[in-house]
C-alpha cells in the first residue's frame, strides 16, 4: 500500500500558534506527536508528545529525578506559567525535529523504515509540485501497524 493510501487528515499547528493551545490540541485528540507547519503550510517539525512533555518539566527535576519523588502536583502551576505567552516555535525543544516526510508513492516498508530511523510516531505525506509543497496528510505508527499486522 502506498503512502497516499495510508495518509489520513491530521491536526496541525503553525509555528506562531499559542503553545498552550497546541498542548490542548495534543491532549484533546490524544495525538502521538505534534505536527507543526510553517507559514507556507509545509511541515516544519514533528515532535513526539514525550519530547513536548519534557519541555514542561523544570530543568532541576530533569537533572535530579529524585526530586520528582518529593515534589507534588502543586508545582504544576509552574509548568503552565512556563508555557504562558509562548508560541509553538518558542516552546519546541531546542534540538531540531526535522519532520520525517515521504512522497505519495512511498511504500509501507519505506514509511516504517523512516519511522524507525527517526524515532517518530508520525510521518507526513507531502506532494511536491514545482516549488510548492502540499501536505496530503500523515501516517501514524498505529495506522501503519494496523496495515502491517492486518488488523482492522
């Protein structure tokens, strides 16, 4: 099966969208990753939810995981304060998450290999027409797994 057949509509956010709204989109739709598009509606980044959550955890807790065992949920307000007023571009991890993309004629195994190589639960399917790139949709790991194992 080709990528164009596996691709589904997938919610996306722009780089200048509000970070809190993007976090809500991720949680409300139970998305495995955030698909970020640029001003020209091209894939800008695909960031796994786990890496976005990492952006919310204070550095001192990341550096000393034992602190997480003694800090209670009252500190979650600090997390929201860190996000308030940020754009998606400002919220994204400093490490770039180049979006894994394939063309519409890519095969399922090619998509699977790209997911495995990039550790991404999501691959964007794009179509190039001269200088333009059009986002056709995305393939999630769950969708690909369903195709591979033959579940329905």
